[in-house]
C-alpha cells in the first residue's frame, strides 16, 4: 500500500520470518554464532529460549539457511504431537517414511544417520515451539540423542521455545534429557540503540534509500510501547508508516506511533 510512496520493493515490517530481514543484533548475532559453533563441534543438545516475539522463529530459519550446505536438516515447526506422530514427522522430513517397518522408528532413523555420517554430512533436528512438546515426546527426543557411533554423535538436536520450556525441562521426570543440554542461550529484547539500527536495517533491506524515516520522538515512543520486542516493533512500525502515508506526511513521528499503539491495544 505505502511501498511505492517510500520507494520500497516490499513491506519492511512484515511478520513473516524472511531471512533477508534477519538483523544481527548483539543477542541474535551471538545466538546464531553459538548455535553454529555448537553444531559444528558436534555438541549434541542445544536449547534457545526467549519471550514471545523476540525472534526465535526467524533465528531458527536463519540457522537452517546457514547449515544448508553441510548438514541434512529436519525442521519441525510445531511439535505438539504424540511420540509416534513426532517420529513420523522426522521420518517425513528426512524423506525416509517409506522405509519404516512396523514401529521401528529409531532403527529406521539410525540407518539414515549412519548413511549421512559415511558421506561426512551431519544431521540436525530443529524443533520450534518446543515448550509445547508432550512429556512422552520429550522422551522420544532423548532416545534420538542416544544415536551415536563410538566416536561421534550422529544427530544434533536444537530446541527453540518460550520460557515455559525451562519449566518443562525442570521436571524430575525429564532430568536425563536436561542433563544432556550442552549449550543454552536466551534471546533478549533489543536495546534502544539496537532498535534504531534494526529499523534502518529493515527499511534499507526493503529498498529504501534516504534519511531516517522515524524521528527521535517516534523512536522514544516506539521503544516505550514495544520494550524492544521485535514482533511488537514490526506491528507498530507497519501501522505507523501506513498512518504517515495516509495523512500525506513522509516522516514517522510520535503521533503516528501513539495511534498505532492505540490501534494495537499496546500500552
């Protein structure tokens, strides 16, 4: 709607997890580095947590992109399913569902993992929204992590989830899985300075060439309402740019941010 008005090729604040818009803030850049080092080091289990809207899914998609050349990846975006359904989903993502004989899930998966290892390709299983995993399915994940040769783990497993994942893993019944988590990282909201750079990065990535669109007062109000949470920032900025365009103005000011916050019922 306002793209042509601002000289944009696309909307800069879409909520879809487009990796072209992945901004390497301190927290997101560090998280991506930790994940890559841990996976390439064969460390086994990794956990990433963060509040709703802090960019876990986009980080997850970016990780899939950077691993693409060297690893076979299995991505399960919503693992709220029972044990067999989860293992079925893993088989489908691996492209070996036709190999399953009876209920021998682990044997079937292990065969593919060994094949990958012989080709010097690692395997990474990534579960987004892992806080929704039923406890029995967590046990299935633990059993997958047991698959190894005498010298190396055959599969790396990464859990992305909201803070409720920590509570789930704190249960005594899943302590064996918890003890296997070698690396854990928590995503934090953006700082005020990072938020400003984030805005500029996204509008530039969408094709904008010009001075900053958001004035100082707008940035102050935006940080107050969003608290640095990327999803909230995106919602408010998209609406504020629409309001600026609709009113015939070009630069986004505090009144546009306040109107966008009121419309989104953000306080």
